């Protein structure tokens, strides 16, 4: 059985702090056994830099 998870990070202005936050999250979830499917960067309705991380974990081996 596979399970999916989507993580959203936003910041008010700094894209460099958003990138750092995403890198930290990616390192953490990889050690927890999640597979990273996609990482997307964009802006939301208020033009705040936003990142979406899509993860997958195969639970049949747990």
C-alpha cells in the first residue's frame, strides 16, 4: 500500500529562506523513508513565494 503526502511552505518575501526551509524538509523526510516525487515553486494569490513538496511512502514493506 502506498501513501502520499503534500507539504506546503510559504514565506512573506525571501525566496532564499524558502529554499533553505525546503532543503531542510527534504533532508528530514528522506531520513524518514519518504520518496520525493515533486518539488514545485510558485506564488500564491497574494504573491507570496510558495513551495509544494509531494512525497510517497510504500507501506507494504513496513
